[in-house]
C-alpha cells in the first residue's frame, strides 16, 4: 500500500515537473561511462530523454550504450569536434530542460533533476547553474574556492559556471545559437556569455555534479591552449574599450604566471 502510494505520487510529480534532455558526447569513453550512465538513469521524479553523440568509438562505448535497458537516442560518427557533437544532440532534443553531461562526469545524487526542475518551476528562470565537486585519483573533493555572486560583469572576469552543473531551457539554447563550432576549449564559456545577454541565470550554491580531473581530459591535457582561447572569448564579449581589454589581458598573463608556478617541479628535483 505504501509503495503503491509512493509510486503514484512519483508519477504525478513526473507529469507536473519539466522533462530533461541529457546530452552526452562520447569517444572511446567506456572506462568512465558506467558511473555517468548510472547517475542519469537513477534520477527520480522527472522524465529524462537520454541522448548520446559518438565520434567513432572503437572500444566498448557503443556496446555499453546500446545495452542500456531503456530507450536512448544515439547519433553515431560525429567527428567534427565537441561543439558540433553537442549541437547535434541539441538538434534532436525534445524536452524542456537540456543538460550536457560529459561521459566522465556524473550527478552526485538521485534528486538532482528534481531539485533543478522545482527551481525552474518556482522561479520561472530560463537557465541555472549549481556547483561541482572534483574526482581526483578516485576521491571526491569539494571545490577549493567560493564562487562569486553572478553578474555578467563578474562572468567576464572569469568563467565560474561549471559545464556539467548548468541547465538551460532548450528554447533559450536555440535562441542563443548553440555552441560555436570554431571553439575547441571555451565553447561553454562563450555560450554562457551569450545566454547572459538573453536572461539572467539562477545561481545555486548546492553541488550537483562531479567533474573528473584526469590526464586524458582535454582541458587538463592542453591547459595552455585552453587558457588562450578563454582570453579570446572574453575579449570577443568585452567590447572595444581599450582599458577593459587591457585589464582582461593583464589578468590572463597573471593567471598564466600563477599556473606556471603550480606546475613547475620543486627546486632540486630531477623531474
């Protein structure tokens, strides 16, 4: 009796709350994919449309996706970069709220979508973002800093919106034009800045997702190039004021210098 009542309440909530389209891009992602899939399939009280866009995987990725015990959408042979892949997923998404979850990331608990859906419903926001935790060497680590309060001006100073913890109305993403296919690293930052011109997001301080840091991830492997593209995006959105542009450029070089100090081997080492 209690279980029947709980199932009925869950069914009613599912019809009242907006549905989610989760887009995951893969390429030889079998090693990380199981935990990511489990975190999506375990979401409670919301309707989830699961979309995979694969770039010609040659490991067991496609087999793992095709063996998921519920309907999913799978786009194969998309090899024109991550921005193109995410846009391909967005093009076939049908639910009201869209999330982009990389194959090596995962949601922290089963009621993430329920919390997010309730926030969309009660605040009538068009997009929102929460926080992430990091997975380093198998350990779940809290964020090492306090994110600033959102403003477009603050966002121009640096990207503090975590990609896997950002959720947006599909209509807003389409209005913004999706991801810029010319960008390789900072496509999400560029999209957030374009979204910020259309609507102010709801900022949540609650950790929603886990971001896996490892040597194979693009932002880790090619950190210098990622930082240069980040500056390129920032300047493209900063306007023509020379003082503002000089300030952004100076901050970039300061960040590069601080980053070099963290990555240099200690004095006297043989690294």
